[in-house]
C-alpha cells in the first residue's frame, strides 16, 4: 500500500515560491561573495547527504555534473577529511555544512567557526551560511513529503519535471 503524504510545495505553492525567491537571493549573495558553483554544489550535496535527502542529493549531483564536477569528486564527499581532492576553501565549506546540518547539537562550535574563519573571508562565510540555511530548508520539505527519487531510466521525464518545477 502506498503511503500518501502531503506535498508541501503543491499544497501551499505561495510558500514554496517565497522559498524559491529566497534561494535566488541567496544565489546572488553567493555570487557576490565569491562562492563559485563548485563550492556551492559540493556543500549542498554534502548537506543533503547528511540530512538523508535523496531528492536534493539527486538535484545537486545533476547540477554539479553540469558544472564539471566529476563523479569521483562527488563520491569523495562522505570521506572529505581523508580525501585529497578538496581545496582548503572546500574543506572549510564542508565542515561548515556539517555544523549547519547538525546545528541542533551545539550550534556552530567555536573551533569550527575559528577554523572556517581562518580560511574564508567574512563575506564568504556569510554567503555559505545562507546557502546552508536554504538547502537545509529544501531538505526538510523534500524529506517531510518523502519526495520520490525514480530510477535513472526516466532521466528525460525527471529533467522535464525539474525544469517545470513539477518535481516539487
């Protein structure tokens, strides 16, 4: 028996549209703050992995691949501390992503704030923080609604749905 869940973005499209507009603003802040597409996608994938959001992992892996991020780099995200494929800036972003995903445990710990702040400028820190606020919100929408992640054999339909916003 298929469990029926309320689809938040379809049930209250005005709220989702406001979140989408917020996300566009965050994208502008990120661009102005010097956050490149690679870093932006890496932190969104990692946050989505940590939160268990398969839908957002799928969306951001697709975006990452379009930005030229290789499958090898994406595969290294869960083990970024042991991997040599990430720059110091990316490592700082990934550590900050973890702090935001688990913010309920102890906020952004002072040692994380200090390490990240030693690498990122204040403007970069602010921009990444807003990216992380946004992706955590999207993760919660998709997780609460148990948004489906279909098999890869329907890529054309999935791309069409994502382009039209129907995926949400």
